[in-house]
C-alpha cells in the first residue's frame, strides 16, 4: 500500500497530496534539541508499505535536507518496499557544475546521497538543470509548473512572456503558449566572485506599451528580477509582473523587485512565502497517481 510521510518542512503539502489521492498520512513527531539537532519519529511502523516522503528543502536548506536523509533511512530500516521522495524545491540546484576550479558540485553530492540511501524515485519541480540527473541511476522526475504559473496571468491582454536569462528562456516559451503572445529573453552574465549582474536583450521582441510577465525558476536576492524589471519598464512596458517557481526571497528581495517597478511577485508553493499563490499540489498528486 502507498502511504504519505510528510516531513517537517512540508506537513501541509503532504497532507493535501494524501487527501487528493485518498492515501493514509503517517504523521511524523518532530522536535529540535536545544543544540539545534532534529529529532523525528514516525507515529507507526510502516514495514511492507511503499512510502512517499514529501519534504521541500527551502531555507534552512541544510536542516531540511538532513531531515529528509533521516526520514529516508528510517523508513528503509523499517522495511518499506520502496521510497519515493517528493522534493518540490531541491536546494543547491544552482551549483550544478564546476564554475571555478576545485569547487563543490553541491546538487550532485545531494543526488549521490539520495542514491546511497536507496531511494527509488525523486520527484521535483523545475530543477535548475535537469542534466544533473545523469549522475545517478534512480528515477528522477522533473515536473514543470510553468504552465500553471502562467495561468495565473491569463486575464491579461497583449502579454509578452520574458526570461531574465537564457536558462529561463524555455520557461518564457512555455508560458507564452498559455498566455498567447510572444516571448523574449535577456542574456545575463554574473560575476562569479562579486555577484554583479549585467543583462542584454537577445532577440527583437518589442515590449513598449505591452504587459510583460517575467518568468524565472528562482528568486533569491531579487537582483536578477529587479534588474530585468527595470530594463523592461525603461523600454516602455506598460506593466511588469514578476513570476517564479521557487520564491526564496532573501534579504529585501520583495521590496527591491517592487521598487524596481514590478506590479506583483507571484510564485508557487514549492517554498512557503507570502507570494506563493499557485499550488503545485495537484501537479504532484497527478504525477504520483500516474506512477502508482
Ligand atoms: C540563476 O540562474 C537563476 O535562474 C536565478 O535567475 C537566480 O538564482 C536568481 O537569483 P537572485 O534573485 O539572487 O538574482
């Protein structure tokens, strides 16, 4: 039998998925020791079941990742038949290759840990670079929430979907299929040491007097989005709306983006935040239904 094990980072999401699929939820007792270590205990033995652990790894990433590892190891020690991990936001995904000599490739290390622990399947949403899955042999499913995010802006007219960098170009293209207009993108360069960003438009999409929705996978400090919004406004876009899948919104990211001229910031609920208005729960539930 399939059962849902919601980790401490995704209790509500796990419960909602279980409700849609009519599956049992195994509650996880959770506390933090005075020194900061996590304690987890499943409310019952789940030997012989197929477990679906739901745990997003938004900040504090290391804590949420470690809790995920603890849960995987625990259910496997209990003798479950199979473990699927649903990690809507997979932390460290941007460190997906060696940019500077001798540095870590964090996301590959995480995937290798999941492999060593013995997961059968990973389900995630809009991972920064899906090529990293080539490093492991278990099944990895990368869902795209771009279309459901674009649906949020469906009432706008004469819309250009835009990407702040080449990596997000595919998102803008996918969103434009929902929004019915053209798509454009910038070429972004980021200084790997100082973090400074430069951006130039590629292609020739006109934004003057048009509505623009800017799509990116992640908003962290907001520097990328704020810079792109400002350029689009300077070029005469009537309104610019900022959308992302994973809203990390560190420091004063939200303020920065609004002050740069954006009307709103809208994200999915892969990471909980005030702007997480679009839920990926139905998308994940449908995927789990298809593979079970
Ligand atoms: C980078 O390639 C990502 O797709 C995002 O554009 C980036 O992580 C956003 O970071 P920030 O909000 O700090 O500029």
